[in-house]
């Protein structure tokens, strides 16, 4: 029995199954931008400006608050990944948090002496 004649088609089928099962979800591949800007404002302040999007199906005040909460969480997670050894949640201040139609925008500032030393 010639195993090459069986092995090659089976390998091709296996490859196609793996490729199609690992494909990204179509909803996830059209992700919306989160980080708008990140920069040092002064020797002791670092700004992270982020967007946040509401949960699907919400309207009015619930949609606005959901987007603002998402923006805050996005800013805190980005800050946590940018800095080492400092608690960016406790040290962070919301300077601006506005809702603009379908998304919220936040300006989150981390205040700490000589903050540049703690950037990753």
C-alpha cells in the first residue's frame, strides 16, 4: 500500500481544518481604536487619552455611562501595562470624561514624582 497517496490528502484536509478553525471572529476583526494619545505632560504627570464604547443594546444614560466606564477601564489597563512598580489606579486622576454620540473619551493622568523612570 502506498502511504503517500493517503497521507498527502489527509494532511491537506487537516491543514484546512486547522486554518478555518483558527480564523478570527468577524466581529473581533473590526475592532475600534481605544488608545488616542499617551504622552508625558510634565516630570510628574503622564497623560493617557482613551476611547470607550458602550455595550450593545443600551440607550440614553445607560449607553453614556457604559461608554464612560469602558473608557476608564481602557485607560487604567493601558496605564498598568505602561508602568512598573507603581499603582496607576490609585495614582490616576480623571481630568476629562465626555460622551460624544457613540463613544466616550477620557483623559486619565497618572501623577507620581519623576514618573518617566517607571515607564516600561
